[in-house]
């Protein structure tokens, strides 16, 4: 583990390496405790680099066994070595030379899950961002692209299967009890895309014929016995390959594409060239154990990693500051893929919900950073919602500004101009400018300024003159390290909806607008429409065209008008959601003062009418019926948060809606499709509607019978998990709930992914008592701290997904998190740092909780011997 060094990396300090690595030949002799790695590199000095410049390579916890130059041992005086660097002096001035580095590493004791490690007996690697340096000394940075040949040798009984990047060269017996396999990847790549897998795994196989007629073998490896559960992932892979050809003209470029699922993984998945490694949670699915949400995630992540082959692998990043170049763009690509495969408005609503739930709080708290950070201490802490999700929104805005056609031209130019490069955001933006003629200088601020802009909107209707004007004003609050902000280019899609529901088509004056988009580029701008027949209602930020907060005094009647007539489904949902948010905020205020809550009859009527409206997609109705979460309400309130008051308010609102619509909800609760399960969007939407309706119906009935029956009758995990969750949330102490939990646990005793759900459902049960339950589960026989999925399922779900439980007024929740973070940091710093970010909004709590949270953070800081990952987060969170 790297402990805190205090070193800060800065974007402005970029400098190319002194030496160029042309090729690297790696040989691994796999062994759990002592794997031998021999790396032979062909290098040359870059032109213009001084003759006395040394070659300085990165390492992390390495021991050097041997070092040669062109086959001869280098004299100890000619190099200097530490566990984290190797410096070689006196190298040839010109022409290529060969350096051979030998190291020995221990996969079985590597608990960081970075570099080469073992997961359930399988050797696997994770090299992004800086894991390759835990395997051998190398220029472990994304701008060093080399051609890799990899030979893996292992005992047959230790690793039957030997995989690496690229195409298979050959293999066979090696010596007594051992065999080998050799792989060659012709595409130059950075070290973070290196991968190796060794083990005994099951496999499913398929093939794909590319648009130019090349056959590609597709293989997905999973634990023996789980092969059938990889079928959906394979299907998603083939659809992704086809989609990238059709939508971007991008074809796959090796003879084989392989995916390996492992059970211990720090993130979702990894796009290693030709050999993706996945958290098995995002590969394995069958109706009995996976929910509709799991299926949708698998589809999205399989697509995401596949799309990286062009946006990430063929065009990579110059340095880690440019992470959003590959991640924001690839998230954008997987979002549009899912939108095309499913319902576009429903997908967009889910994206907006996620962005607001994860990215907006990040931008509003102590961990705020630009989409392209300007400095970092630990790059692993920048795989964030800002880099990924806001990064995707920025690409989406480019498309909104340029239009579909010029956006595609810009992408084509990007692929053409930068294929094989390690690029920057400047390179990327230049392609869109050159393809469209559009100046994106001001727009580029989206990459460098942190924080969520606020756009204040006011309208003015002049009845006599038949003019309507819209005034927009932007502001951006200071964020850490950025006290002054420049004015941004904010594209706001809009519509003017007339009383009869038609849209007013005229163009405004006073600022740049076109194709239904206002381009807000100044602090304050007024857009004037003339010849408007009657007072229109403004629909603004349609489709969430810009990731901003909107402040506008809009009457409930106007929101209802948008909800009824907007041609954009997302805007209709948004209007109802705004209405609900308003009711919930005022209920939370009253609840805090122990005052009686006013009726929300109007909101109830809209929700019930939407629930029953068969002209709307079921998935859309389910989204609309799902009230803003407790965290959503907290975020909108902004400060001095009392989670208990918010919870009470939301419960009361749900209850009133539930009673008012019991008949409708009870009928819909039974409307889930029967017959064989299909994970497609249509059936999933029907289940989502039934599940949401079930929540209301059981609240109104006040009795667990319906839920227990649904639980017992469920023939798929979606409905079963929903019924169990509602039992635990609504009837925590009922006998039915105890029985259901017990039967679930017994049924899935040997299915870790299903047991994760069992932990998560209990971790998220509202109320102060859930703390005791979490402590109990942590001490239980099913708990395994070494498995990141299980840690996230319990500690992560409790701290990031249970506002009332985690934020218990006595601070016990924070102390639990601090204790677990300190403990896990010793094994797996990345996981520890990630779990700790659950406290990122601690300063918006009321003062009592705030003080408990602060003390918990201080206790972590004072625990000592922290990893670079955790100390970076703690130091940024504590002022
Ligand atoms: N590039 C991967 C993805 O977006 C994420 C890997 C991040 N891993 C890490 N250890 N930081 O799919
Ligand atoms: Zn990615």
C-alpha cells in the first residue's frame, strides 16, 4: 500500500517521457505467493533529450530481482532502485536498446485488488489507473504506448486457462506439470490496458461478423456452473458491437473479444484491450437472481466497456487529468445506446435522477472538482460522478449546440485525426470546432469550472402587445480552489406552450437561440417573442439539456399545464417532479416544527391520474409515481438538514397519495406480466409500475399481507426483492417480514450476488434501529469484509442509502463508518476511500449531526498510517 506522500500532481506540469518504449515482451511464471515477471523492453531516447538523462520507471511495492541492458547485467552503480522507482543511468545515446527487468510479486497477498491479484482462486489484473507498476517497473502513464507480447506459464492444476490481451499466438506444454500460452496485441497501448487472467473457468462462446465481414470470436468466462447466467451479457455485447458500427461507423479490430467475470473487483468493469475484466455483478443474470435493474446495468456496462475500444483504447488520454476524455464520452455513448435499446425518455429520466443524486451533491460539497481536474493527490479518487456523469452531460451539450449532423462530423474527425493518439480535451474540442465552425472557447469552461450553475428564470407576458419575454440569469457559487468563476455557455432547450397545448413556433430576439434552444452566454439575457397569441407557459431546460439548477417561480397551474401538454416526455415528468418536490419541502419544514401537514390533494390527483393513464408507457408512469427521494429533498433544501423530518414528511405525503388512490394502486399492483420472464424494457416497465403501485397499496392497507403474498408468489427477483424491501421498510417488526428474510437467505445461501441484495435491503431500512441491524449483520456469518461487493452492499448501502439510519442523531452511524473505513483501508485503500465519500455532504446537516460527523472524520485522520486514498479524501472533507 502506498501511504500518503503529500505529492500533488498538476495539469500544467505535463512533460513527455525522455524515452520511448516501442515494444514490451512480458513473461509471467504464475505462482500464488511468488509470481516471476520478466519484462523485456525495446526503448530509444526521444529526439532532443540530453545524453545524460536517466530512465526513471514507476514501481509500487516491488522488489527487483535482476536488471540487464542488451542482455548484460547492469552494474549496481549504474542504477538506483526503491520499491516505487527504478532509475537507470548511462544508456545509449541513440538507437534502440533493450532493458530487461525481473521482479517477483505475490498475487495471493495482494489485497488492494490493483495489479495482479487472486479472486476466488483466479489470477486477474486491474491496472487502471496505476496498477501496472505493481507488476513491473515501467513508465506507468497513459501516454506511453507500446506493442505487447505476453507469455504466461503456470502449473496446469493452478491455472488451466491463460489469457492476455490481443490475439492468441500459441501455447502448449512447457515443462513438468506446467503449460504456457502466448498472446500478441498489435495495437500499441498504455500499460493501464494490460490484462492477464489465469484460472479454471467455464465459458460461453459466440461470434460476430463485423461490417467489413471479419469474424470475431466472442468468449465470456465465468465460474463453472454459472455459464447460463452469462447469456444476457453475450447478447448485450453483440448488440453493442452492432450499434457502434451503425451509429458511429466503428468496427472491432482483433480476432477475439473476451470478458472475464470475477467476484472481487473494486469497480464495475475494465476495458483492457480485447480482454475486459468485469465485476461478476455486471455479467451474471437470470430471472431468479437478477432484477430488471441488474439486467439494465449489465447491458449498459457491457456496452460501456466495449465502446471504450474506440473511445479510450484506440484514442487514449495523454495524462490522467484527461480522464473525462474517455469516460465522459464513453458514458455518453452507453447512455445513447441504452436509450436506443429501450425507451429514450424513461432512460433520460433515470439519468437525470442519478446525476442529481450523485453528481450535484459532489459539486455542492467539499469534494467538488472540475470535469477535468487541475490537480490531484490520488487519481483513484477522481473516478467520480463528476468525471463520468457530468462529463457525459458536457458531451451531450456539445451535441445540443452543434446538432446531430455536425456532432457526428466532429466525432468522425476525432477518430480520423487522433486514432492511435494519447489526446487531450483541447484536441477533442478542436474536432467539433473544425467540423462545425462553431467557437467552443466559452463552452470549454464546462471542463475547468467546478460547481452546478444556477439559472434564475423570470418571464413577462404583455397582453396588450402580445409579447412574451424570458429573462435568464446565470451564477456559479465558489468551489474549493475556485473563488471566482467566469460566465458559461449554457444551452437551455425550451418550449412555449399555449393554453390549448399547442406550441408557439416564433423565434425570439435579444440573444442567440435556434432549434428550440436558448444559448445563455452572458450573465443576464432577455429573449423576446413577438406575436404570441395568448399567454404561454414556459417549459425550460427540456430534456435536461444543461446540468444546472433552475430557479423559477412557476405556479402549480403552470406545472400542471406542462405535465399535461409538453411534447417532451422528460419535461412532463420534470414538471410533476417539481410539483412533488415543492410539496415535500414544505411538508418537511412543517414536520420539523411539529406542525400539521397540509393536504397534498392536488399532487395526489395528478399522480393517480398518471398511474391510471394507459396511453402512457408503464415505465414512465412508474418513474412519475416514484416521489423524490429523501436525499433529493435534502439536496433541494440545501442546509441545516434534519433527515428525520424529511423522512416523516415523505411518509405522510406517500400515505395521503396512497389512501386517495388505493383502488387504482391495488389494481396496478397485480398487473405485472405473467408467463415466462423477459428482461426487455416493456415487461420491465410493467413490473416497475406494478412494484411502485404495490408500495402505495400496502401503505394504504397498513397490513403486510399483500407484500408477503407477493413475496411468496414471486417467480422472478424483481418482484421478490421489491416485496421483501417493502416488508422491511414498512413492516420492520412483523412476523411476515422475519419469515420472508429467513426464507430469502436460505434460498440464496450459495448465491453471493443475491445475498448482497439481502444485506442491502436491511441496510437501507429507515429509522434509527437499522444501525443495530447493520452491526448485527457485520458480525454475522454471511459477512465478508474482503469482498468489495459485500462491503458496498452493507456498509455502502447503509451510509450512502439510508438517510435516517446513517444520520442517527447520536452519531453512531458515522462512528460505524469511520471504524470500517480505518479497518478496510489497511487492505484495500480504494474501497475505503470510496466508502468514506458517503460523508461528502456532512456540512449540510443540522449542527448536532454535523459535529458528530466532524468528530468521525477527525478520528479517521488521527488513526494514522492512512493510505494516500483515504487521507486525500479526509483532508479535502475537513476544512
Ligand atoms: N475504466 C473503467 C471504466 O470506466 C474504470 C476503472 C477504474 N478503476 C480504478 N481502479 N480506478 O469502465
Ligand atoms: Zn469507462
